C-alpha cells in the first residue's frame, strides 16, 4: 500500500479522538520505543500525536520517497540545488562519506582551507590582536554567532569575538565604540561578496581599522574581496557548493575557531560528521533526522499545525531559534516544487521560540491555553557546565514539567484554570553542551530540513524569495537622496514624502 501525505490525514482522523495521555496509556512502552540515542544526543518522540500505525505510515512515506538515496545524492554531490544547478556539499566540510570524485574533491578543498585558517589563526594568536569582529549576515552571521555563543565555556580566552550584521549603523556604532582599532581584526564574511549590508559594514570596518592589515575575508568570490581591499593572503575560500545557511563548518566558522581554538572546532565538525554517518546509515525507523523530519511533516500536513516552537532549556542555546529560523524557513519556505509545479500540500511552518525558563514567563501562556496548538522541540542539557546545582535542578524540573503539562493538561472546575493538554512536543537532550554534541545537534537539524524538502518535493538550497525586496531596495536608494526620482508605487511614493519631510 502506498503512503501519501493525504493518507496521513486518515491516520490523523482516526486518532482525532485520542489525546496524547490516552495514546501513551494505550502504548505504555512508547516512552521507550519512541526514543533513540545517537551519540551524545537523546530524542524522545513519545509525546507526539501519532501512534505506532501512523508512525509506520510516516516511515513508509520516507521509504517511498527513497530518503536513503536522497541522502546519498546529497552527500555524493549531485546537483540537488536544481534551480541554481549546484551541489550542496556541506557534509564534505566535516566528513568524507562521498563515493564520488566531486565529493572527495570538495572534502580535500575543505581540508586545505582549514589548514589555511589554522595558519591565519596562529598568526593572529602571535599578534597583539585581542578582539575579532565578524561582519556578515544570514548564514555568514547566524551560524558563527550561535556556535561562538553556545560554546562560551570552551573559549580559549585569547580573543573576544563580536558580530556586526545589521545595515542599521547602530550595530557597528555600538560594537566598535568599546574596541581599539589597533588591537582588532575584522573578518568580512560573504559568500557572494555582493551583500549590501556586509559591504556597507565592511567599509565602516575598513575605514575604522585605518588600513587593510587586519582585514580578513571569507568568500567564494575572492576577486571581489581583493578588489574591496583585502589582501589575497587573508582571504579564505568558500565555494558555490556550500549554501550560506549550511556553511558554519567551513571558513565561515573562522570566528568560531578563533574563539574556541582549532582542536575544539575540529570536535564540532566531528560531532556533525557522526550525525552525517548516522543519517546515511541508520534504518529509516531508527534514524534521528528522518524521524524528526517525519514528525515535522506529521504536524504540518496531517494535523495542519502552522507554527513550530524551538525551546532550548539552556541559556547558551538562546540563539538557536534565530539560527533555525534561517535554516528551516529559508530552506523550506517554498510553494513551488523543484520541477516548477505548485506544491500540493503545506510546507514550512513558522518557526519561532525562545529559551526556557524565561519563555515560560512570556509566551508559554499561549502554548498552554491559546486557541492554536503549537508543536515544539524542547532541548535540554543533562550535565551543566557550572556549579550552581540548585539552579540546574530547577532548570531540568521546569523542562520536564512543561512537556508533561503541555501533553497531559489539567481539568479544573474553573475553565480559566483548565489546561486542554494534547499539545505535542519532542524532547532532545544533550549529555552536555560540548563542541561535539552541538555539531551533532545542528547537523541533525540540517538533515531533518533536507528530508522534509525531499518529502515536499522542494529545493532546500535556493532562496529566490529574498531577491525581490533586495532589488526594490536598490531601486529606492536614489529616491531617498533625490526628490526628482520617480517612484511608481503610490504608497511607497507617499511614504517617501513623509520620511523626507522629517529627515
Ligand atoms: O539574502 C539571503 C542570503 O543570500 C542568505 O541566504 C545568505 O546566508 C545571506 O544572504 C548572506 O549572503 P552572503 O554570504 O553572500 O553575504
């Protein structure tokens, strides 16, 4: 029997009358059976609103879509980014699982670039530089920023790292005012070296540094970086076979490696490589990224849930929701299939979230009693990296309590004090937050995104949706400076008049 996205709805209809606690009561072993461990990462899916049969239909869907072959294609460097005719070989940045010359060559290039990065790091370590400013946006900012922040317990202390991303000049102003140009190096990170925000902020840094000696770049467009004034010896390569949002494993991670040192950076890559091997080799029904992806498809397509919350119970992972917003929504925010036809199902949910327990005191009210059911990923760390035992115990107690309360709810005579429950969540637990486990966690999300893209028939590696706004902004630049430039859109014309009258 073939399994289809529409067929999943039949399972959802069959299960509609059963709540999560009822499903668990019926299948008491599911707390164990719907869980799996991959190295330092434990996942529990037992509080999702599916049963064994629905899960079997989901796994059948993955088999029919030939996910193992799709993962093999990705890792072997097939041109999975169809609209741009490119491979997406981020896995080659950290593992050597490819069976093709293209994938192996990519891996060799990645190793060579890592050596260059290590040399530049050694030079900087021997210099009087104390501060590093990473200038980039999107994938050239979010990954390095997340990892540098999450791994603050692993910082060597040799450098402080800072990030400037927004074209809003306040970002540069507030970051630079505490720094000494004579002791600061800047890394301009841009795959294209054509991104407006990064070029404008790059100019600020170039001027502020008063020369290009401590100006570095990471780019797939080396000539453009050189033309900007970065000496070729300080430009680290990127390639068109790595998508920006999948690039933290490359030289884009320069700021990470400066913060935590090369050996910890290698440990981050090793964690991701372990997840690559697991994704490629594990059977579909014991494959963590595949089960995570299938759960996403179940919530989106069978239960029609339009948003998804990511809730790290570890302050060091507070930036994870922002990072995943780009990874998930830029990859899966598509309504046209790779072949150009419209999709026939919903695709990406709106991804959002925040760190617990803080979020409990803001939007958790809506998670518990709002009219929408919001599925979530709770992410916790078992061993803390601090000695405040009582705090950590409270953190874990809250994490467990929230997943239980969301699933089980609570009936009270007073409707204001009733909790409907039946709100699904997945629990992801790291043994400890280390470079290795963080690498595994991020790679898990990357593979989950790719699997969902295959199931929906969309391209996870392009982002045409961001281009129109960029073009219009480019067209409007002269109009902001010159009153005579004609603007066709009547609303924009009127808004410009308002702005000009107050400038
Ligand atoms: O505008 C979207 C985007 O292209 C992202 O996909 C990318 O991560 C970001 O801009 C930055 O691009 P670049 O690294 O080329 O500056």
